[in-house]
C-alpha cells in the first residue's frame, strides 16, 4: 500500500501573546492520496488557514508532524517547498508587473534558467487560457483572470501537492465555475493532490473527494460529502455542516 502524499498527525500551533496563549490549531490529523482533492471546511477562526500555512512551510508548527510529498515538514522544509504549490487567500501579485513576467520570475525562483522559465510560462499560459493576457499588468486583470494567474504561479514547479486557500472568494459565479473546472483539470492531467479550503459548501460538495471539518483548531468530522450528509440525515452539505459545527463543542463527530 502506498503512503499518503499528505500525512499530518497531531499538528498544533500556539501563538504566544501578551494577553495569553492562543491555541489556533489543537492536534489536527489529516491525510490525502495522490490525485485526491481534499476539502477543508470550518467557520471563521477554526484554524484552516493556519494549518495550510504550516503545511506550506510559511509558519512553523508548535507540535506534531507532517510528511508532505515524501518530505518531512520539520526536518526538510526546503524539500517540501520544492514539491508544493501554494495559492493564498489574498494573492500576492505585483499590480504593476505584467502577468508573463510574474510567471517567469516564479520560474527563476524555482531555479529554472530564463529560457526554461519563459517556456514554462508559455506552457502554463496556454493551459490556463492566459496567453492573451501576458503583457497586461496584473492590476488590469479581472478577478477571475488574476486567480487563474495565481494558480498558474502555484503550478510553475509542477507540484505534487497544491494548496488552495479560499481560491474563489469574491469571484462571480461564472469565474467560480471556471476555477472549479481548472482544479479538476489540474488533478486529472497531472495527478496533483489538491488541498482546498473554502467557505462555499456547494464548492466543497462539487469538487472534493473527501472533506475534513475543522472547528476550534481540531478536526470534528471527516468523510465524503455523501457520507457526511448521510451521517447527519441532511439533504444538503450546508445542513450537515451546521449539524456538525453546532455540536462541535460537545463531542467530535466522525464518519
């Protein structure tokens, strides 16, 4: 049996503040196989983004362990970074930089030669319908176009694991549907494992093979969308989510 591409056990994060310790993540366990789309749900402040930032090596864990794409998160963070892509909630584009130059710069950061970086930029632009936009400054792109560019940046190094943190927040329905199709293509064409955090329950239902529900920094339920709905006698994922988080403070729910 092959090992999971993403294997997280007992991951914690405590922030030390003058007012006292804040336990943002309290021992999260999760795993994902190659080519799986794993959705992470939870209310605001549940610890989703903190967890993703730790797994993307942007924030050191306070405890626990994780193996990401075959590399130990604590012992080999550089190895993890070389094998993942990360798209943050807020993005990070230079508004004055042309889209094509953003892609080339990202390639150079991954130690591609300039020629290799330009070739990879052209390849991704063709794949993500960005070719006609490469000369535009990123500030001139629409919300959906910027999001496609940000995902392209996350794919420059051909990652084994792609982290998408609230990738469709603020997009119109058409742009959201386009992004859903893109995520499916990334998984289908490249076997990429995708960890997706989202507040949109229809998005989670449509995209995710499995779901993990996080509340107060801990996993309180997990399963396929169908399993979660069945376990709580719910007709929709929203009803199941409300049932799960409504009793999260009393006892964990698992599928």
